C-alpha cells in the first residue's frame, strides 16, 4: 500500500489512499448547510475531514475508506477536503497494519506483567478483588483502547495505559514509603477496567460508540459497582473495598472532569496524578511524532494549548506561525469525547 502517511502530509498536498474511519457524522453549519464531518487516520495519526455534500452518508466507524482529497489548513489545523470517497473492497488488499495504531508491546506480555504485580501483593483481599475484576473483563483487555480518541486510542491501549501507570507507581513508591503500596497498585490496575463496558470496540481497537450504560453512567460510576460486585464474589469485606471504590470514582481529580469526589487520601491523590501524567505524556508523544522539529503543533484541544517540538540538534529551521484563531461552534470538538458517534454507511460518493 504505497500512499503518504497522515504524519507526512502538508498543506496543499493531494491525498489518494486508504484511511480508517475513527469518527463520522452528518452535521449542520451555522448557515444550515449539511456536511459530513469525519476523523480519518492511519497508524501515524489522524486528521479531520469534511465532505461538503449534504447528501453524503457517514461511513461506519472502524471501516476503511478510499479517499481522494486535498490537504487544507483551517484555523491553524490541517484538514482533508474530500472530493471522492468509497468503501474499501476486498480486491483493494488494504494493509491494515498501516492503518491501525497498536500498543508498543504485545498484550499478552502486558497482561502477564499486571498479574505478576498482583501476585507480589501482600494484601489477600485486594488480590482477590483484582483477580475477579480482570476475569470479568475477559478477552476484551487484549484489544480494548483506553479511549475513543485522545490518549492511548490504540489497539491494546487500555493495557498500555495501565502498565505504564503501574511502572510509574512502582518507581515512585520508594520515594514515598508511607504510602500503602498494595492499595496504590490496586487502584492503578482497577481504575479504568470498566472502560470495557463503557465503550463498544471492535478487535482492532476501534471504538464505534459508547454503550448505553457508558453514556448514562460512565466508567467511574460503573467501576465503583464493579469493585463491589468483585468483592462480593470473592467474599471480601472491610475498608479496603471502600478505599478502592473511592480511588476509582475520584481518579479524574475533580467534578469538571467527571469525578464526583476529589481524592481524599494519599494513595487516591497519587493515582490521580499518575493517571493525569501518563495520559498527557502519551498524547504529547503523539503530537511530537507528527510535528516537525522546531515547529509548533496545531492547538491540542484536550490540553488547551499548542505544543512546540524542540529542535534538540540546535538547528534553526524556519518556523511558520499560524494565525491566531477562534473556531466556529461547528468546528469545535465536543467537550467530552463520548459525544462522538458513528452512523451506518449505506452508500458511496
């Protein structure tokens, strides 16, 4: 599959090739015109794409489409203006490994590392709860992403995020010996497991939509329930159950980001900080990969800023500053990623 990668395209380039549909829906502009708004990507990243045809129907999330488009810049961000679009056919022989972002380590080895961490714990109650929770997730853990977009939005991304946090926690624990190590590691392992019920992902790690329960409750509230159910199945009672539930429901830190309670003890605060650190570093790593050295990125909405890719070799490349902008409402991403939904694709352009 000989085609340019998303990371390599620049303004005014022509693009012809296959891309994975990460989000697609029909929207309406402030003038009342209908258009197709999509996020299309490959293993190197993704771009917003527009089809200015009110009759175009959105392709299904997780499908592959062949795109003919021009790369434009709108409000400081690259964007595909799609001229032709069709679903990929079997005879196209699309190389899926070039389109799907995967975690950097095999899921089996990451899952084994989590089980090894549990085996080394001293608290039998926490070990029993965690084993029950992992068992309830089943095979989903081997391929589920950590998010539909944003951080660790990749095949096996949930394991990648969890193991990365686990390693960070293990590195920090010697610096804060007053912390309950088993409780912190248990919080790391349990905090996002309910994302396997919150999202609807295919085995390639592409999230089509959020489940009804995911939209109505979210993984924090669902996670609190899962901790209690796992404890009941394992016959575990006592304060550790309550503490683990609090860590799950407070790990986003504050109500603005979904936590109805702030972290109220040190292990809960440490979990929140490690989660925030790992999510931001993963997202920044992705931005650095698609931003040339010595240049600034587009505005990263989840971080509310643009990022600079340092030119570590000391060269002085030309830096083109995009104009300051304030996006229109229809081009501003939804404040919560779960609002992005897929629709059925029942035709070709």
